C-alpha cells in the first residue's frame, strides 16, 4: 500500500498537484495496483471499460507479462521505464504499477478534441482531393501514409521545446530524399533551444539559413496531396504536432506559382494560369511604383489621352502623387487588416464602407484620384494570385512605391535587379531559389511557367537534390 | 567553390560585349570614319575574339587555378601583382565609362535634368550588393534577364528596321580615319578580360567552349546590327545622336502609332547598364582582393565607392572630359590590358604545354 501511495504522491507532486492529475487504486487479493493519468487527456469511459474493469475482473496472477498479453489487450500497452513515466502521462497515457510486481505499464487511451480533415480555407480546389491536414499529428501521418503506400515512407520523431515537448516528425521517402538534406534538417531541429513550439511557423524560422530574410525559404502546405507529391520528388516534410501546416524542404520560388489545381486540370490551361499568376505577381509588386514613376518623371511616355485623363483627375488634389498613392495604399491595408480580424458579417460591412464610402467619397471630395485608386486596387487584388507570398509582396509594394516615387523607372529597375540578385543568392539545402530558371535547368522547365502533361515528366526534378536525381 | 556554368559565362560575355558600344560609340566613330566604322568594329571584334580563344586555352591548361596563382607560378609574385594592378585600373575606368555613358543617357533622354547624385544613390548600393553576394548569384540574375535583354534589343532593331532607312554609304573614309576610329573605340573593347579574372570560378566542360563562343557571336552580331541600322537610319546626321539604341525608336511610324515606345529601350538600356556595372565592379573588386590579399571584398567595394565618388565629381559630371579621356589616354591602357597582356598569357599557355610535354618525356 505504502509503495503505491508513495509513488502516486511523488508523481502528483511533480505535476504540482494539478487539477487534472488523477489516480486510482485497486486492491486485489495479491496487493495493490495504482493507476495514474491526466483526466483531461484520456478517454474516461475507455479507462473504466478497457483498463480498470478487466484488471478488477481478472482472477489469475497479475504481473507485467499477464497485464500486457492477457488482461489488457489494447494495442497501446507497453512496459516503460521509470524515467519515461512523466512523459507518458503527458502524452495522455495511463500508467499502471503495483507493489507486487516491478516495473510500469503504459496504456494508450488518449482522447482529446481533434478536428476531422476538411478542405483547408487557404487552398481550396475546384477539382482534386479536398482533405486538409489537422492539428493532430497522428491524423496527419495517416493522411500521408494513405497516399504513399510504400514501406520506404519514413516518419522520424524529434521532441522540441523545453516546456511544450512538441513532437516534430520528419517524413521522407527513403531512397528518394537526399540524405544530406535529411541530416541537415535533423541537426537544425535538434539544435533548437526554445521553451515552446505552438505552431510549425516556430520551426520554420530555425530551418531557414537566413532567418531575417523577407522571403520565405521553406515550403508549407495544408494539403496532404500536395505534400505527398512533393515527397515523391524527394522533398522532406516536417509535421509539427498541433499545427495543420506541414513544412516542406527544400523550397524554390516556382512552387509559389504552382497550385494543386494545375495538376488536376488541362496542362495548357494550367500554363496559361501560371503565366497569369506571374503577371499578377509583377503587377502586385511594381504597379503602384511604376504608375508613380510615370506620373512624376516620365509623363512623356504615357499615351496622350491617358496623360490628359491623369492630369484632369489629379488637378487640385491636396496631396502630391507620392503621398496620394501612399495614402490609398494605407487605406487599403487598414481595410484589409480590419476585415481579417472582424467577424465575417461585420467584415462585409467594413468592405462596403471601405469600398463605397471611403473610396467613392474620397474621389468625389477631391482627396484622391480615380487612377490612383484603380492602380492601387489592381495591385492589391493581383496580390492574391499568389496568396502565400502576400506578406512579402506587401513589403515590396511599399519599397517600390518609394523607389518609383523618388527615383523613377531607374529606381524600379534597380530595385528589381537588387531583389532578383538577392533571391538568386538564396540557396538553402543545395537548392537554387530561382530554379529552374536561374540556373536554367532544362529538364525541369516542363513544370515551370509552362506546364507539360503529367506523363511527360519522366525524370525526377533536378532543381533540388534527391537521391534519384543528378548531383548538381 | 561556387562556380558558374558555360552558359552563364557566355551570357556574361554577351553582356560585356554590348557595354559602351550601343549608346555613344556609334556617333563618336561616325565623326571619323563615317559608316565605315562598321569595318572598324568588325576588325576590333575579330582581334577580341582571338583573346577569347586565349582565355579558353588558358582555362583548359589551368582548369582550377586562380588568375593570380597562374601568374605567380609563371612570372613571380611582383610581376603577377603588377599585372593584376593594371587590370584593376582598367576595370575601374571601364566601370566609370559605363556609368558615364548610362548617366548621359539618363540625363538626356530619361530625366531631362541634372540627375547625377540621384542615379548614384540608386546604382551604387545595387552594384555593391551584387558584388558582395558573388559571381554565381549575379550570373544567375543575368541568366534570368538574358532573354528580356535580347527581346528588348531585337524590338528596338525591328522598329527601326521598318522605318525609312537606306543602305549606309560605305567605303568613303581613308584608311587613316579608320585607324583613328579604331584608336578612339579601343577602350570600349577588352571585354573578355573579365573572364581571366573569374577564371577559377568558371566551369567549362568538354565541348562547352562552343557555347561561350556562340554567345560572343550573338553579342557581336547585335552590336554590328545596331551600328548598321543606326547608320542606315540617320546617315549623315548620325554624329548628332548620342544614344544609338534609344534613338533607333525615334521617328518610326510604329513608334507614333502604338504610342511612346521609349519604355522598351529605357528598360533594356537601364538593365544592361546595371548588369555591365555589376560585372566590371566585380572584376575590379576581385583584382583589388588579389593585390591586397588581406582585405575582403567588402573593403574593395568601399574603396571603389570612394574612388568612384572622387572620379565622378572630377570627370563624369563633365561627360565630355570622360569621353575625351576614353578616346585619347585610356586607349593606351586598353592596348596594354586588352592586347599585350593576353599575348603574354598565350605565351604562358604554350610554356605550360611545353613543360607538360617535357614532364611526359622524362
């Protein structure tokens, strides 16, 4: 009695007598059996039906072997060392121990609220699978396993976070993913020193070689079909418990112009859409800056009728063109932030107020010009052709507004060359960021801006390292 | 070692060939040798092409060695560093000339007012950054923009071609004028010299030398096409047009019908100018690091910025001074750097061949 009680007290103390810490005692003919668990993490009904009652009803000898093989026939029953007890309890397992046998048994009857896989709001598709990852890592592993029916699919678990003890699962196809990349990721994750990981984004900044960079250097997706197809190309997926976003490494910018829709539709149409996305990206970044450059420095280039329209509409504005565009930009950004944070019914009302009242009245009151509103709105809408890069593009928009407004087209060209030079200097995990265009990798161009039919992609991509690909 | 491919090397060659030749040079040469300047260009290109062959030979003989180590091994430390220093000065003035040509274009046609410092603010950080991130990243950018530059130039040529043009009047200048023109245009050449500086970072696999030569040929064809169409279009008034590529678009029917198409020439020239500045500055900084081996590339760019600012205030602000320097004194530097030294390198590659043969015989 004393031994079991002592152990329970010890564990309770180590859990700081938390409210959800529970223990049960069962007195059998041979002695006492103790059960310890966190009631917030287990299935209480299952505990009484599949753990407590079978032990209570058992007439024979109770020891470790009989508990595992005869009494508790669940899948998740195993013997654990004393040092692992606390972690097992935290994982939602029940720990069983007694004063008449040595050792500890852990029974997995974890139950906590999880979401069922549904279509992720960030990447809806017209055709193709609609399942999305959820916060539970086990479900996410299952979703991948269902798509990659091979014994070469490997999941390797690492624990990160002093306090959160978050499970980070590296997933890759053995023989396809490059060993150097796996090793590099593993080392980086193992070296993370942090109190807690609450989302995969926390891991992301540790995996990037330039964590202060504006540009995303790690891929991410909420869709298992996308992650599975990336793994088939030799990429490594990183599943983080409690996060529906799965990271993929290595990453190239071209991935942002690709959408899962492209692979479930006619490839000619997919090529067209990718080209439009590319144009959208360029318009989003440079349109306001370019408009300013033309208006302030190079108005002689504008067609005469357009110039007259601009002159007519900007006459008498209280702001300079530069301030006007910045003002409209700020207005759009405020409306965007507001619509994100407000409940949907209010968000709609805000959009109407923003678009109609502020925009229209602003123009009528002579505070802003219609071309300014149109150009800024166009660039803001174009931004959503590549929604994943939304934050980066917004920063670039401001940069190009400043460059175009202060230096004209030379500023835009210089800024653009600077950004492309910078992007070309990114080569995390032996992968050139701008591949397959810089450096030009002929074989991979078939899934670049122009997409060929899926059957034409006979070789493994060479833009990033993979075991089957050519060493670059 | 972060190396660049034969294709990227070819694109660097293509970009440097266009440097300083497609804006001011046609009008400068026209003053001396009229439309026969095309022949002058052809002759100079031919000689320059031989230098490319010298480079390819040297690369074949010393596949992974730096330029400095090759020179040091054959000529000793002092002579090697002196040669590198000559290159350093050569590339400094090449950068200056490229900048001043771009500056004049911006001042005359794009901004129509004094623009010097504004352009400096804009260009210096970009080319410094490109130099610091290194040749490989830079050449990847060139690779991305290559087709855009080609399309831009072809567009300018095409628009000009469809306007009122007549065959340029050839064979009118005496031989002495041709030589005078060649002398004036000499400093605009010597572009392949950047390859010698980058020799250790260039990977040319077997059979890929042709690729580099092909890009060089495309560059030469483009320059000659610009010269020919420019002279065909402006004939006797060619000397008045200081911005050849941009001026090709002016007075064309399509130009007025579609709208102002300056934007195409503008973007092409600005992009080209920036790339050329990046290449020459990288070559300058590499030479600097070879001469002052204890200093890093960041110091080299800082030194360049200071030198640039000083020379800018003295020379480029007065465009005529820079051009007269480029057509009178700098050709002497070009003779040494672009012709005499490559001959020396050619001799070195022969010497190396003989040594290898001797070793084999032993």
